């Protein structure tokens, strides 16, 4: 029996001027969501799930968030236990700060830690890489241990211990040094890689995230 659209999770992909909006929209729709790409903050607040994408520089993404006034909406959703998924720089801005080229920009502060340049000679880290999820991960449930995801970035959170101490499930990856590849803490999930560009493994991860999104929540 075909699932009715009314039964699908209503997901907003937040349009704040940065991100792979249409590829995220298509991937989420294929995963089973009823997706809307919009800068409407009321829609973002009311949706069953909110996706915060992001590409480019931390400071530019934060400027877009601030210009739209989206920070309080994202924070209020998290405080209320309502699902949010950050992708790439959309993950990074959830942290306390980002340090790019010696310029420190304040983030949303929903996760502890700072985004800094990867400790690697070869940058950007671009292409497919394996990840190492913790026991009990919901995002990676059912995925083979050698699953690969698509990355493109030069900055990341390097200190997984701070996140783990704050009660987060932390997934790591390695590119000349270890870095945080994904985070799960309560209603807040985030991925440094691009699930919407990660073929079948990315689609499976998005389905896992959608399974945590209450319909009509």
C-alpha cells in the first residue's frame, strides 16, 4: 500500500542563503519525507523535522542565520526536544565557535566545542571515507561497519571527548588525524559529511533520522 503524503514526516530544509538545498530536498523526499525548502521561520518552527544545511565558510553561514533570525528557532526546537539535523557547515554552526584564518566567529552554542582547521597537510578532505560510530548510534543503525560517506571540508571539530562528556554519541573519521564526523544528542543530530551525496549509505542514514521524527510533533 502506498504511504499517504499525510503520513509522511513534514521536514523543512532551512533556506538561509547557503547549502545544497535541492539535493537535500530530493534525498529527503526519496527517504520518505514531505519536504519543503523555505526561509519561513514559522514553517521551520512548526515542521516535524528541521534540516540545517550549509556549505562554504563558517562566518558566512552564521551571517546568513543571523540575517534570517533563525538562531532562536533552531535553539527553541532543540530545547523543546524537536528534531534538528545539521549537515556539513550546518553541523559546524551548531557549535560554540569557528576559527577560520585566525578569525573566530561565534556559533549557535548548542553543542560544546570549536570548529578549527583539520590537522592535515592535504586539504580539503574531499571524497569518500569510512566513519566509526559508537555503540547505540541511531543514525548509523543497520549500516555495515565499512560504510563510506562523502566529505568535502577543511575544518571540523577535533575534540570528541568534550562532546562525549556532554552526553553525545560521537562518530569519528580519520583524515591524517581524527575528527568528529557526526553527533547525536537528544533531538539534535549532525553530520560533517553530506548524506544527500552519499548514495545508498546516505539514504539509509536519512531514513534512520526520519524514523526519530515524530509525525505531527
